[in-house]
C-alpha cells in the first residue's frame, strides 16, 4: 500500500509540473518586430532575404508590417494589396532609374509597444538607382530608419520610438526576461549584409531548449509508465 501511495504522489507532482509547463506555453506570444514582404499579383510572400540583399526590379512592390508574431508562419501581412500601378501612378518611368512601390503598415494598437500609438498605414513610390536595394528604397521615402547592432530593422519613420524585436508574453506586454535586442523566432537574419528575412537579427530559434510540446510528451510517457507499475503491483497484491 505504501508503494501505491508513493506512486500516486508522484502522479500528482508530475501532473502539477505539466500544468505549469502548459501555462508557460500559453503565455509565450512571440516577438514584436517589422517583417519584410514581397508583393506579387497573388498577394504577399514573406521575404527569404533581408531588404539590404534584395534588389527589386522596376515595378516591384515591397511591404513592411509591424506586428507581434511567433515566426514567419503566423506573421501578419501588410493590410494593403500590392498594387504597383496605383502606388506609383504619379511617378513616371525615367531612364537610369527604377521605381519600387512600398507598403508600410505600422500595425494595430494591439501590436504597439506600451504607451505608443501606431501611425497610419501608408504607401510610397521610391525612385532609386537601378542597382538599389529595398533598404535603400525604403530609406529614400521613410526616414528616419533605426537599426540595431545586428542589422535588425527596429523602426521605420521613427516608429516605434524604442525597442527592437523584443519578446512579448501572451498578454501583449514585454516578457520579464526579454532583451531589447532579442531576435524574432524562426527568422534567419536581419536586413543587413548577414542575409535572411527582414524580421530577425540572427537567431535561429525561440529559446534554445526543448519545446514545451516535447516536455509534455515526455511527461505523458512517464505518467503512463507509473500507472502501469501501479496497476501491476495491485494485481500482485
């Protein structure tokens, strides 16, 4: 009977641990950052390179969206369709230059850092040199831009006024252990020469340890093992 009691106690303790793990996972919401998108006739595609590496052709549409997301799979797209003809209607073609349409979407109040208000979504038509990058096109129409030491794009036209890729909890606030230079999860690199998509500063993951899903799965296996031992001992008793 003592062994059965000890096994029951282990089950209770392990169940409590799994509940805490589940609560921690529910609070993890992701990172607050500017993501970079490339437009086409069918909509927006999350960029696979940073804006400093992409050299769009004349007639291209590039988008930037500020939001909170875990990775590129759930990142919010710009809320304006990529229509080059409309954005650059008043910017005629000129020899020796190219035109790049830009959609700059600062996101919603829910995406904004505490105490800051997102400006209105806007579009711009950048006329730049034929070999100019998207970052150069953006700089020509949306200064001031702010980057961190890892070449992560932190602010467009001064928004947000502070912070850079910070991790936030499930309630939309900055996570207690977050660093101001943390990198968005699952993005390859920042907009600088290191390459990768526009939302990240070089981090390849979101935490460095095993995911909560793996831990919960291991815990479930342990629970089943303990239950089997308890049942076997009861049968022998």
